[in-house]
């Protein structure tokens, strides 16, 4: 993930929720409720390829950034960071070193985070040592963390944090996650070995609210969505369905309207399908492939399907037409309205829907919605995108 905008630096807005006080030991490190404007990557360099620290400070001040994520991805970036930190401190700018994971290192790319490459245990110690010299280095981040969890196991992070905190107990570590990765499995596995999370990129306010609920042990699943997880196998015919009974009213037309949005925008087709059903008959269907990145308006004429009936069962279904091994997707629906049909509940009342499923699909509806124990609080930072394609 490298975000660069036309001004030469990836401008992002960071919002902190809570403070960094986790089981990993950084209990004294605090974040303000609003970190304000921040920036990421796109280091300004001179003709020799070295970072121009003065130009960087000037650009960050021009952007109004009070925090900067320093991407370590060229051979001299680590040494240049040491020169930049005191100048950033004079300007009141906090600096968080930002490392790339194995998936963004050779042979997948041409560069490592130098000089310690994939030895993140060593990185932890070295960054902690630098943070003692420069207090404006308060935290560090690893990009695309969850995609590399084969290396970053909870045990690996526990050792990594221990090595960092032997040097500086106040240094915080935050993995970079994406909103679709913030689920119960991640929370339970990593909450005791991280100090917070940087989460990218929110599509709307609801995503932030859902992540906050999950990271604060308020819910067990994300309410109001149907989904399929990453790194799980499906077979044809697997599905998750939410349904409700509805009364058919006398009318010339019977129309169901809703808005919907899924978070897969690639070209892979023929696997996950979004459907709307009346009495088990599919009356609207769409592959998750492609589509827009904004809410889509849907109007379905169900006049023929309800003709001669006093009541029907309405359902939304996410189903599998071909088995797949790793194809995560989230589907959200909202603003359900009916013409000529009396609904039992809207989509804003997810607990009032009935849930059925087969396979690894999950639903944030019905009995699946369970409150958490409010036993932990994982602070998080929201990273908004600098490129339109991410929205």
C-alpha cells in the first residue's frame, strides 16, 4: 500500500479512538482523541537520492500534518530517518516508522525495508532504541499485516514486543489492517500482543462504527452485513440468508427497493452472488464482480411473485455458485422500502431477521448478533485514502 497524491505526499486523516494501553506493555503511551492531519510515504529526495529533511518538514507544515508515517523502503531511508527526527521534533511533528511486510519485499518487489529486511525482531529493538533518543518517535507500523500473518503469528509478535519493550516500554506497535479484516478471529488472536490498530480505508461512517464496536468488545460479529471470510474454502451451494415474513397489500404494483454495496471490485466472476428472493424464488441477482464503490439503488418489481398471496417470505441471500479457496467479500444492504407490501422489519433492525446458512458464510443479523463482554478496548487509528480508487 503506497499512497501518493498530486502534492507529492500522501495526505491522510488519522483519528485515534482511545489510548494505547494494552497487554503488550505500552500502558504509558497515550494518543489524543484526534490526531488531526497526517501524511504517509512519498519522501522528498535530492538529486543524490537522499531524503531532503528540510523540504520534508516544510511540506508537512504546509499540509498541516502533525504526524508523519516514514516509509522505510529504500537503502538510505533508515539513516535519513535519524537526520529527519530532530528537525521534525523542532517542528512539533511526530514520526512513526512504517515497514513493508514480506509480501511487499523481494521477490514480490525490488526493495526491502533496509537494513534489517525481514528481521522484525531486530527492527523492534532498533526502533525502540531510536525512540529513546527521539521521543517524537512514539510508535511504529507494519503494512498489510494480516495478509502476512503466517509470519506475524501471535507468538512472533509477543517475542517482538518483548524485545522492543526491554529497550523502551513506552514504544507502541500498530499493525496496518483493512476494515474487512477486523473480525472476531483477529481480535481474539492479537489483542494481547498489539497496542492498537491502523485501519484503512473507510468507505463510510458505518465501517468505522462497526470496527469500533468489534475492537471494543461490544459485538461478536459486524451487524448489518452478509460476508464470506478470507482463506476459507467454499463449495457450490453454500449460502447465508436473512429472511422475514411480509403481508401482501391490495395494490396494482408491488415494488421492493433497497440500497446495496459490496467491497469486491475486481474482475473475478462466477463465485459469490447477491440475491433477493420471494418465497425461495430469486427475483434479483448480481455477481459481486466489478460494480461501483458507492451504494447502488435497486428496485425489484415483485408483482408477479406475490399475486394471489396474502403473505410471502422476503429474503436477501449471498450464495456460492462455484467453490473457492480464498475470496473474502462483505455485502451490506440498507434503506429497505416496500410498495404494496407490509414489512416486519427494516434492515436497520438486524436482530429481527431470521438467519439460515450453509458453509463458512456469516451474517450480522438475527441470533448471530451477540454482545461482547466489554472486557477489552483496542485503540485504533483510521487511515483515509489519498487516491480516489480506494473510495
